[in-house]
C-alpha cells in the first residue's frame, strides 16, 4: 500500500508545540514497520528517514489551510506519486483533494483525520463554534467546510468517543452521511515521554502541578488562571506553567494576542513558575518528571489533548473539569466541578501517598494501548 500523508505544519519553528507533527512523526515510522510505503508531504520531514519526504509550503494562516489548499500543486503531487491512500490531515481540504485526484486520474482512498474540531457541543446538546476559527465571523463557513470535508472522505478518523459523537452530530445536522466511514483512532503517545511505574515517587506534604497547554484564550486560560490562584492559596502546591510558544511572530500576535497577555498575568502570580522547554524534548521530559500532577485545559471543544497524554504516560495523575472528552478520559476521582473540589483533589495528591501512587499507575496504564505500533494497527484497520 502506498500512503501519501498530507501534513500542514502550523508551527514549523516550534515543532514540539505542533501536535499534528508529533502525531505524524510517531505514526509514520510505525506504518513503515508494518510494511506500508509512506510519503510525508510536509514543510518538514519525519525524524525517521525511512519515511519518504516531499517538501511542501505551509499555508501562512489557519484560514488559508482551510480555504486555499492549492489544487494545482495537489494534482502534480498525485501524478508524481500515484498514491493508493491519501491522508488528509486538514479535513476541510478533502473536497480539493478529491477534485485533484479526479484531475490527476488517480484512484485513491481519502482518509481524513479530524485533528481539530472547529466546534463543540454543550452538555445540553447546543452546538458552539470554536472562537479560534471565528475571526471576522468565519466560524460558520469553517464549520460548513468541515462538513464538506466529511462528505468528500472515504474514511473519517477521530481521536475519541467524544469526538466521534460530536462529528456524527455535525454530519447529521448538515446532511452528510457518515455510515461506516467513521472510526475512532487515538493519537500515539510520544515514546520519548514514557516513565515506568518503578520510577514513580509520591510527593511528601507538598506537590508541583504542571499546566502544559497553549495559553490561547479559547483554551480557557482565564478560567485556569482563576483556578491557579485558588490552588496555590488553598492547597500545598506550586504550579509550573509552560510557555510553549516563546516569542511569536508579529503576524501571529496580531491575529491573537491572548497568549502573551495570559502569560504576563500568570507570571505575576505567587506560587506560579513559568518554564519553557525551548523546543527540546529532553528538557520537556525533565519538566514533566519534576512535577507530580498535571492540570487539564478548560477548552470546551477539546476532543483530545496530547499534553494530557504526555502527563499520563509519565505517570502524572491529571486533574480536570468534568466536561467533554476530559470526563471520558480522566479518572472520576480526579474530575472536579468547581475550584474547591480541585483544591481538595490537589491536596490529597500532595499528602496521601497511597492515593497518589494509585492514580500515577492508573495514568500510566491508560496509555499502554497508545504505543505507535498499536495505533498504526488501528489506523490500518480503519483505512483498509
């Protein structure tokens, strides 16, 4: 099988902050191990040189990635490589991919992976557009482009049961028939960020919590900031907040200045330390190893979080709000409905070694089926 994996890398200068690239970098070598011929069409190559590479230009904005996939360049790419399967990492590009395959006279299956859902549903079933995709009122158009992508795909892959439910609901509302096309295939854990249970150590009377998510407003960073103030005041904890982006370009800051604003606010809090991995995966691992528990984001449309999986694979219990995918993923004893509950959980993790080690092992165990080989097998089963 010849697979052409189309990857849009939005953070080529900060690859460790680009979950789509990390996903592909873990998955594509595992597909090669399974006997698949894989070509990665991307602005940057995979770290394993057995994965063939075609350099492509990264769209300059998130909206160009969705509305201007470049049919002409796709036609040339398909004629040259004649894939049997095309992986559409940007689901909204699938109609253009279908049109380009027709023009190139290449018969290939299109597998769309929904790495990012531009919508979410409330607990009462109300559809909400993701504000990150709604600049200038474009959210509705992005939603319709997403639905058009679902219609153009032969297979639709999502991260989780929550993502599957939300995607199916949007398909139904927009008249798209998914039938047997929809498959749940979670992302692989990063093999560099795995710690064995023998190395887990319970905190002694005080604990360090780590928040390793993007600091955009739509990730619920204001809500996290409120929680951070409460935790350091009410529980024996300090918090490490990661600055994942460093210095961003003026264009990115113009589109959304919220990360810089939130970072400044968090840096001013007592009991909160700001840290950066500087794009170094070993440094990132050491930061995780120096913490005792993770904190999930408050992002409403969170169908999966690689940062949560990073913590769990390192044996860090993750606490989070009882909502969406987090309610599906996290242990029920680590979910909270308000800040007081969160503080009580954090205090117990800091002061009850038996409770802490139980949840550290549970966190690790829940990632053992996310090895790249296991995920590649599920991926191949979905696209066969």
